[in-house]
């Protein structure tokens, strides 16, 4: 995710709305991390055959079934996690932004290297969050640092994240996206979310995010479901970036020699035609 070029530190809206963000590092140090809340604690991604699952309650088994693939071949393979450095940002309408993102069950050095490279490209492009499909790797991985500066704030790595709760209260925020260079528009989202995810070592943890971290998380979480930020906009907001979206579609055709895999034009027609759409 991107914010406008104005530095976060001087963004009056954020200060007024989220005074707690004045200390991003304390906010993001996951003080809520509580082992007792973890249904799947140190076992990163138990399969149905693992000892941990056998010895725990049926509830956990049900949850494992619901939350994680039960077939090993649903997890990302080594080939899925192969990358070339430096990573390059994939721009709309590249189909990799819409592909299925596989969960990760190998927490190895290759994964650490990928995470490092993702932070590198995120800082270089002045982003504050980045999801793996945005660098062409279709796996359940996101990185973010709401401060957007190396060495400041906190670097967050979330693998196989899920949302367990979100606030009824929503806020409006001007979002940008590294896969949509130069395009910004307001998006309404819940103010806070309770999530769980694996960390880089594979441990499962739970945390509640609010304010900007919650905003960045939800934007990146959408990427992991193949959802792009313009789909969360009102029609009025979407109209503001419609030309820009078409510009990116044309750029895609010119640079790849392929027809655009999706069209914002078509989307609008079907939305008005049928009378519903993702909002
Ligand atoms: Zn994005």
C-alpha cells in the first residue's frame, strides 16, 4: 500500500484521527500477543496427521480443517516460492494480482530472503505495505511498516493471515497501491481488526490492529484474496481513477503484447446492469 507523497509524520488527518500512532513502534510491538489465545500455538500449520492436532480438542481440528488446506499439494511448493532479485512490482491488470495465493508451510531461509527482498522493494518504492502477489509470488505473505522508513517503526511480516473479528466502526482513508502507481482514492474500511497469522519462524500468533496498521493490513489482506483496492471504492471514488486504470490497461498491452486480462469498463457495465457488485 501507498499513501500520498506527504510524509506520514506530517499528515494532520492521521494525527487527529489516530493519536495513538504517535508511537508506531510501541503500537506495533504486538503486546497483545498471548499464548492463551492461540488455538494453534507453536505448531505452524498442523496437518490432520500431526500429533498436536490429535491431542487437542475437536474444536481445533474443526478449525484446522476450515482454515488450512488438508492436502499437502495445496501449500506453496519450492517452485511457487522461487524468485529473482531484485523483485519487480507487478502492476494492474497483470493476472498475477488475481491468481490464487497458496498458504506457506516451509519457514526456511528462502522465505527469509524473500521477505528481505520484499522490504527492499517496498522501501525503494516508498510503500508502507506489500503483498507477495505484488511481486509476482502467489503465496499468503505480506510485509508492512506503517512508518515506511527503514530503521524506523516496526517491520511486520504476516504469513497465512486470517481475520477473526473486525470493528463495526469504519473510517475513510486516502489509499494508494504500488500496483497502481500514481492513483489515490478514498476507501472505507473497519477501524480495527483482530487477526492471527504465522510469523517468519512459523509460530502462530494473534494481534489486534487499529488505525493505520489496521488499514495497511486490510489492504494487503485483500491482495492475498485477489481483491484490489478499487473494488472497495464507491462509484464516485472509482470515477476519479477510472482514466488512470484504463491508462494502466493500455500500458500493460503495450509492454506485454497481450490483450488486457480485465477491463474497468466492463466492470462498471456489469455492476450497473445487474445492480450489485463487490463494494
Ligand atoms: Zn496494494
